[in-house]
C-alpha cells in the first residue's frame, strides 16, 4: 500500500469515529461452533517436523513447533469453523508477534476518542526498564529510516504502520509508552485470550535477563486474528484498516513463502535468536480466508526455521484448499 492510500484509510477511520459504534464487548460475541480437523493433517505436520529434526538440527537445537488453524469455510457447514491446534497452548517468547495486540489497542483507543490517528509523538530512543526504571536505548531494529528522524514528530498512524510492516522496535516502544502494556494486556483478555502476556516493549534487556518477557500461544494469536478476520476485534472499519496494514508486511519468508504466489497473506512475524514466528490471515483467490499461526523455538539457523515454517504452511494450505 502506498503512503497516500494509507493516509486516506486512516482519514476514513477518523471521519467515521464520531458516528461509529464502539468495539464489540466480549459479552456480545458468541462462540462459533467448531469441528476438529482430521488426524491426517496432524500426522503430516509431525512428519515434516520430525524430518526437519533428523536432517537440519544443529547441536543443542530442539525445534519446538506450535500450529493453530481456524478455517470458517462454508465447506465445513454453515456457521461452523474447523479448528486445529498442535501445542496450541504452549507458551513461547512472543518476539514481534506482540505488536499485533498493540495495533489492536491503538485502533480501539482511537475509536474511543482518546486520540486521533494523525496525532503525533516526537521520535526518541530512550525508554525505561520495567525492572528498575533505568533508561535504555534500542540498538537492534529493522526500521533504520526512523532513526534519521529522531527529534521529529511522527503520526500514530505512521508509527502503527511501521510497527507492523517493518516491525519497528522504536515505533513499538513509543506506542507502548502511550498506551501502557497493561491496557494492551487488558484488551487482549477482553477479546478472549487466556495465556498470552504483554508485559513491556522490546529491547528491555534487564527484563529479558529476569525472564520478564512477552509471551504468546498459537491458540491466542489465532483467536486475535480470527476476530480481525471477522471484524470483531474493534469494529468492521478499524479491523479492515488493520488487515490492510498486515497485508503490507515486508517480511514474507515463512507462511507466504510456502503458498502459491496469488495467495494474499495478512500477517505479523516475530524473530529473535532461536525464535521464528508467523501469524496470518490467508486469502486464497476465489475462496474463503483462514487463520494460520506457526510458532517455532529452539532452531539456531534462522533460514532453516523459515524453510520449515514455509513447508508446514504449504502442507496446511494443500490440506485445506487442495492447492500448493
């Protein structure tokens, strides 16, 4: 998406806020009846993971993998979703998948009128550790461009966009300071998550050393993405805007790499040492979308773990849609 289109999208959000209904409360969202996918899929995914372990593992690697799928396709029956969870409630370091609930909270607060998406924050690279309040700076980021603009204002819209599409750590921490991690966590829980935790921003090494980390499960990430897919995370307009941002993701080496080139993927990745995740809404052309989350831990070779994730995505897509 080009930047003028992005600004028009956010302008639409701002203009509609006054007459918009508030985001759905948990009480107004009923659970969709679900069925469990066949054992055949689980057997195939286990075969792929075990083959990887046999042929690609470095000494000390463990290759723990979680997969969650939510497929509301009409082929499963009207009003019924098919679900699959492999290690679905196993906790992983969230890495940058924690930026997904941060984005949802930004839009929720904008809809509530706490701020406008064209409000600005002055870019700075100084933050406080949740351990002792001591200052720290971000030293590892994929958003080099923003560091040339320190001291200048940037809109909440652009910060949110950068946080997702290039996984900007600077933007993430600035937004967390504006929102608070507690508010992000509370919104995630209101939407139905039960295990994932947003405790802080990123690059807080003192917190990391003490095990005070953001955590996620494939099940909870799939729940948030299902709400975004269905328009029940904030509301239909905000969720459409968030899906469009996710479609502009620049890092496409896991789930998109395993799918046919004409399949669109709205997704958020997360990667740190020995951690590689991808959480997606998959849009096959001419077919119903589905949610796919792949979390991987304990693989030291980042490229190898990405290839594993892509192979899992390829097998899952073939199982769900019969196309690879």
